[in-house]
C-alpha cells in the first residue's frame, strides 16, 4: 500500500502520522514515547493484538475497561491525559470513523485528553469516507458484536449490519473525525499489517 498520499491528507487535517512495518515496531515506539503518564485505552482488538496494554504498564498507569469492566473504569479512562485507541476505518482522504455502543471511545477522541493516538492497520484503510462508514458498519461492527456475544442479527450472521433495534446493539453512535480537534494533539500510527477488525 502507498502511504505517502494518505499520510499527507491526514497531516493536512492536523494529524501527525507515523508508519511502521510491524505491530511490534509500533508498540516499541509507543512504549518509548510514553513514560510516567496516565493512559486511557479505548476498546480495541488492535491494541490487544499488539500487547500494548501490558507493555505500557511497565512505566505508566493504564486504564482499560476491557481489563476491569465497569462504568467507573470508563470514567477513569476519560480523565487520562493520553488516550490510545484504534479506528473502525479511516479514509485515504483523511477522515477517521468509529462506531460505539456507549460512546466512551468516540467522546475521548473528540474531547478530553491532551493527546490521542490511533493505531491503524492497513485492513482499515478505505478509499473514501463513504467506504469508511460502510466498513465500520458492515465489517467491524458485526465482528465486534460476535466477539462480545451480542444478541444481534449481525453477530448471529456475521455478514453485515441489519440496522436492528436489539437492546444489545453496539452501533449506537457513529463519529466522523474530519480534522484533529482543537487543542488536542492527535497522532495516527499506521501499521502495514492487518490488525483488529
């Protein structure tokens, strides 16, 4: 994949970018960059696959509701000065798309921390914003619903969004980040591997 134009488009939109060949290189970069910080984690299979939580615990206070599930932990993560997550999809034109059930992740990427890092595997890069929204809804969301054993049509069939009204529906909030939010440093760490959903 050619990352030059993608990175330029994100940089024009106020994001800084990094590119790594492997998830290990990306993990090592973050471990070196982040020391003595309070770090919140958004729900992310990408971060889990990287072993990033355990690696950052060596020199930081890391708050992740996947490890200690509770509303209080989500609030603690929302008070962190660094937030790390992934994206359901990004467009080559420079937008980030995330879908959430509770809104904690999309809230933190829009307001709160001093710095937000997105770790994005090549499988999440789409040509356009429309494709990024489609991917988020019809690829990432059904796989996430299956992962948490949600009782939804997309989890049962694993093929697409059915725009259901299930009480366990995980796609309740869709956020598109067109530009880095004012007052927040945002960095996208591209990894030239498939990561997460």
